[in-house]
């Protein structure tokens, strides 16, 4: 796999949801004009409010398993979906693919969550990861994550279920002002056809784009993790040097990848923002067509 950095100035603005909202008299709460968020040029976005539970299914940690208020912002572009959520004392991101749209679709995404848990009188912010599937129908959203595991809290596993309703076609700040937010996308979409790498060899070239959308500066960790499943065989995990270490608030950066064989690719990034908050985000899963 080869990678190279593309300077910011050569990338166009991306991941902007162009939303046209026509206000109609007498709209009831939770009802939006059109589809919950009219999906026009460039994609769409919506803000959802609802409830969520995170239930412990393994490990000897104690965490809040009560019903929590959920605020979720989703943005869609080119079949890719990215979201940021706040659920009581927990917060996180989702990133993946959507079949359909925000009014009638199925989202399959990677969920990254940070939630406090107690063990032996000490509290740790446990950083979890799991697969989440969400159904979007009209203004309604439901999600299920059957297994979330936590690398820094060994043995802990949880499950999550959520229900929410669209309350605005424009994603909001979710009460997380002052915290950086990363949106990861793939310029060419999530299905890559065989082409030619920069060195002239056959392969699957694509561009990973990273945007900070909250206006907060962030310093990346020195490395990031890539998971690949060549030829749809066993999953392999590799650690790569981060091609850039700093992201200005509102900044956008990108790098080019070229894989040689069919399979899948997903990248995971982390860093610390100007407010000393840990920030994690994943790319959607990219599939290389045979």
C-alpha cells in the first residue's frame, strides 16, 4: 500500500450538506418539511433527539445502564454517513455507509464511544468500539449495537439500543462546543474499481479526506491504524505514521492510498484537541471490487 499527502489547497470543500428548508405554518414538533432533511446537492444532514441505553454484557466494571437522553447529528455524502452523539456522560462518533437516505435507509457504521466506568473504586474513561446498524424511516431512527468492546478496559463489553426522532434538518453542536470533531470520508466513494497506482502498477487508488468541523484545533497521535481484509480473507491490522500531525480548526487534509488486491480498507484516527479532549474517528469501510 502506498500513501502520499495532498496539500490542503488542492482539495475542494467537501462533506457540506446543502439543505433547503421550506418553513410551513403549523408543522408539529418532530415533523420536518419533506423527508426529515431534504437531500439535495452534495448530501444531507439531520439532528435527532431521543434516548439510548448502554448495557454491560461482560466484564467486572460498573457503568451507568439507565436510560440516557441522546442527541445525534448525522451528515450524508456520496453513500457515506458520519455522525456525532452525546448520551449523558458518554459521547462518540459513528462512521459508515448508508443504503438509501435519511428518510428511508439502513446505516451500517462503526461506533466509537467514550464512557466512564468504575472498577475497584477508580473511574476510567473506557474507549469502546462496535458495529452499529440503524434504520431510518421518515423522521424516526433506531439503532442497535450488539457488542462494543473497550481496549483500555479489558474484559468490558456492552450493547446499545437507541430510538430518536429528527428535530432539525441541520446538525447542531450537541452541547459539545469546545471539542474538536473529525469527519472522515473517501472522495471516490466506498466502492473502488481497479485502476492504476501512482507508480504505474495496477491497483485500487483512492483518497481519504479528513475534516475538522467544530472549529477546534487538534493534534493527531503520531500513528494511525488501518484494518484490511485482502481478498476478503483474514483481517490484518497495521500501524502507519500519521501523514500530518496537526489539524487547524475547520481545516481539511487528505492522503492517497493505493491497495494492490481486492478486499476492504478502514482507517482509525485519534488525537487530542486544544481543550485536552481525546478525539477518535473512523473512516467508512472501503471495498475494492475484483
